[in-house]
């Protein structure tokens, strides 16, 4: 199973980006899919996650600005990021949790927000 993330880039403060993550090689639907990020010198932190049921959870710092959606049939998850701030700059990692409690990670995509 592989998770392929894309959509990162350089954007100015207040701009928007949309991250995509597609899973390939799986015969199952992930129990949850989400995004984590790791800034320079920081630990990896949860950004947003969406369960198979559609329930979502967001980090307080991104509530109202980021939105996570999922295409369950395609095992694909998207993160719409609006009103970006320099503190959002980080490597963003896609994550998927299988029904068998296995954790899968994508390769990471870099988001840089300039001031």
C-alpha cells in the first residue's frame, strides 16, 4: 500500500492550497485518513483527520481555515487550506489507518507560506 501526496508549494500569506493524497495497492478502505505536518524543529502534529463515517477532527490552529474531505471509493483525501499563514509552513504528511490497525504514511509535501 502506498500513499501519494501532492499539491504543496509556495504561497503568500492569505493564499490557498489544496493537498491531495491517493492510496494505491490497497484492497480495503481506510478507517481514517488525515494530514499531519512537521515544521522545522518541531514534532509532527495532527492537522486534520476524517473517519470513514465522515466525522472530522481539526487542530485548533486550523479550524475555520482548513477543510478535509474524502473520496472513500477512491481512498483519496484532500485538504483545502485557505487563509494560509507563515506558521502553516511545514512538510505535510498524508496518513491512513487500516482496519487492521496498520499505519500508512505518504512521502510528504512541502508547504511554504511567505510573509
